């Protein structure tokens, strides 16, 4: 095989690999923005009507505000806790910070549970079977959301 044939094969291979790479980059970009939000999943799966959607939006707003407050408390507790690493503090301070963080986390779980109970109360009797099916998937639905938020670039 002479030099020209060798170079032609190498160039052809590189062009082909670039085309494959471009194809995968384009495919990944297309699929990026087509996830369904938990809000939309709840609306679709429960088949909420217009008045229920309005009430659901109000529940979401209140839930987000309360969640934000609790998450701030968790983050403040963590900041205080980790600032204790460099100090020679008493173990009672650290234990109190652990308790504070745990308390906020427990309140957050209670808030989430209460939120879904309020959603259940929005449902008409013919939607309760759909709610029961949805309730079995809630952890998965919101775990996916948490995973997306974790990997979102910071603004």
C-alpha cells in the first residue's frame, strides 16, 4: 500500500468518526428539553380539570415557599456545622446542629407528605384510583427531579 492510499484511508476514517460524533451531539441536544415536570405529570395522571389546576397551582406556590424556608434552615445548619470543624468547640454544639438539621429535614418530609395529602383532597371521587396509582410513583418522580436539579449548572 502506498502513502496516498494510507492517507486516504486515515482521512476517511477521521471524517467518518467526526460525522458519528456530530450525530450523537445533535441527538443528545434534542432530548435534553423534553422531560415532563412533576407538575405536568400530576395534572396528566390525575386528569385535573381547570378549577382543580388553579387550586393545585396555589398549593404548589405555598409548598415552594415553605420548602424554600426549610431548605434555607438546613443549609444554615450545615454551614454552622461545618464551620465547627476548624474550631475546638464543644460536642454539645455539634449535637445541637445535627438535631437542628435533622429537625428541618423531618419537617420537610412532613411538608411533602402534607402537600400530597392536600392534592388528594383536590381529587374528585372518580380520580382517587388515579391518585393511588400516582402515589406509588411519587418517590420516583421527585427523585428524577432532584437528580436534574443537582446536575443543573449554577447561574
